[in-house]
C-alpha cells in the first residue's frame, strides 16, 4: 500500500490536511468542474495531487499562502 506522500489521489479528508482547509471548502473545490484536478470515481470525488499542485501554482497563490501550505504539508507527512 502506498504511503500518504506517494498517494496521487487525495480524498476529501486528505485534501483538507494537504491544503489546511475545512471540509466544506474542500468539497466546494472538488465540485468545480473547471479546476482540472478533480477525479470522479463512481460517486466519490478525489483531487489528483500533481494536477492540484499545478493548479495552485497557476492560480495566483501568494507566497504567504504557499508557505502555509508548505507547513501544512510538513505536518501532514510527519503525522503519518
């Protein structure tokens, strides 16, 4: 089984931890068909991590936000 840091598809809870956001915002992001990173498998929605990272870089994320995300990622991977 792949570890969390190797997972390519993030479920809602993983996405919350990865981006340091709440479940409502995570679901809102996943339900946006124009984002390019949502993957639907049956009725479930996932975020493709590489596409999500690319989306974050190309959608005007400021340095402070990237820094917060980086710190969240560190905490996410070290807590597993």
